[in-house]
């Protein structure tokens, strides 16, 4: 059965049909040359049993390569007049007798292949003008195929990077402390994935790229497994990030069944779209009944987190670093954080502030009623061995507006 053409292939086929009809030849085709093999990618033919899409031949024995090498002219009205052409397999089967071939070159100068038309009889009417038409059509074909080429290259580059990480058991996972803002004691840790520094990419980008090539679920699950390994070496809970799409995979439920769920905080990002909240609840319901807690991450960075909170009723909301940084000096951020704290507590959730980098920020957050803090002020992400015996952090009490008129009063 003939393979269904993509939209791009169909557009190329229309160009080939124009070439075949204009030159009145038997076949027109786009070939891809990979250095060793000529692949017939798209074919428009009056004799399809001789020329079929997907056919391959050795590149070095093709008419196209002989033209590219300069051993044959681009326009051949009568193949029999060229001994080099007659020595090639295509002169015997399918017995090509006239030929036009022009290169298909991408925007960076890379040779993709050739745009060709051929006849089973000689055609003395073929001229340089026909070559010019083919060149114009080949340029249009190059524009059409280039996005597919670049996507293929992108996939290849991503797979080349990701597959060794998967084979090695997933990304390296480090822990960042989460601290009680009243006592200064470490109550938990967030598991953060780390990929090779040479990639120069943030972890969320790496996971997104993995999903784009069909490896996202596997990569997330491996990261969860490595995060779960740290439950044996640190005290308190471990917060683990998961996308809604991976959460509903059967492998996720199987992994969670092996863990002490009362020590697991599962984080869903504000940025992650939830396709089916009912499916999400069906998976999480039994786990939450066994002690699993749910957090909505990045709250305050956008509006979708509020919908997540209303529908999922999380145990924890995590304030995005964008509204935490500078909260000690910005009255707008102060009021926003105060409102979110009131909202979170009203929903029965505890509130964690991410991205806390200074003592004044920590003090301001404590004064606003934020329960827990996470950020460089309390500790950078580290390997679990370094996190076992972290001493309490001193969190000063924020000065009130009565004590310091420069301090804005919280909303409400």
C-alpha cells in the first residue's frame, strides 16, 4: 500500500507534476542523497511500476551523481550520445533515454539532493531553458523540505544527547533544603534534576526537549526514581516534580506504590497544562489517601495556578521566585504575597516561598505568614550526603510598620 504523503511531500509532488507536464517527460522526482545512497523521496510518474517512492540505489552509480560530478551535463536530450550515461544501471533499467537534473540546495548551502525529470525516449527538445525551469522548481522544493530536514537534525541531536543519560539511569538529582521560617529547621528538600553543564540548558528545557522526541515520560520517571533513592539518606519529606502527562502513565503509579508516600510531596508546575483533571484525580486520590501530599508550584507566575489550586485542593502552594525576590522592599509584592498567603491558608494549604536569597526577604516572608522557605539563603542544591545534618537557620523577625515607618503594612 502506498504511503500517505505528508503535506510537504504533497507540495513537492505538485512541483514535480509541473516539471513533468512542462517537459513532457515520463517521470519527475525529488531524490535525497545521503553520501552513499540515492533515495527517491517523492515521485510523479506515468510509469509508476518503474519509478516508485522509497526506491534506493547506490549514489555513485546514479545519473544524479554523475551530473553533480560534472561527468554528465545537467540536460541530456539523448542518453545514447553519452557513453558515461549508457554505462550506468538506469540506462538499462528503467532504460532512461532523456534526463534533466539540478541540485536541491538548502539555505545554508547544504546539498539535500536532486530535482530530476526523465523520459524513456530521447527528446531533442530539451534545452537550457528547461534546466532553468527545473532550477526554479528545485529552489521551491528546497524551501518546502528544509523544515523537515532541520527537525530531523534536531531530533538526531537531542537523541544523541538524551539516550546516554537514559542509559545511565537518568539525570543527576540534587537536593535543596526547605526550611521552617519560624524555627529555622530543615523540614524537607526539593529534588532537582541536573544535566551535563556542557548542554547549557535549564532542566525544564531538557525535559521539554525529551518530551518532543518521545522520551519525556521515561526521563521524568528515571528522575523520580533517583529522587526516591534520597529518602533513605535525608530526613523530612522530599518534593518531587512531575508533569501531569507523566503522572497518568501506569509506570508512575507502579513507582509510587513502592515509596513511603507520607514522605513524598508531589509538585505540579503552574506552567504545566492539565488535559484531564478527572484522570489526574483518579490517579492521585488513592495515593493522597495513603499520605501523599500535593503541591502546586510557581504560584504567582500566571493565572493557571489558581485553577490548579481550586480543582486539585493541594496541600502546599509554592510561591514563584518572581514574586519573592525583593518582597522586603516592594510594597506591591508585599501585598501580593500577603493575599496569596491568606488565600492558601484559607484553602487549607501551607505556603512555601521559593527563591529566597537574603535574610531581609526571609524575615519579610516570615512576617507575612509564609510557612516555609527555599532558596540560596538557606542552602544551594547539593548532593544528599552533604545535606544530612544541616544546622538550623536563623530567620530574623521582620520589623513591623509600627516599629519602622519605612516598612509597608501588609494588605488586609
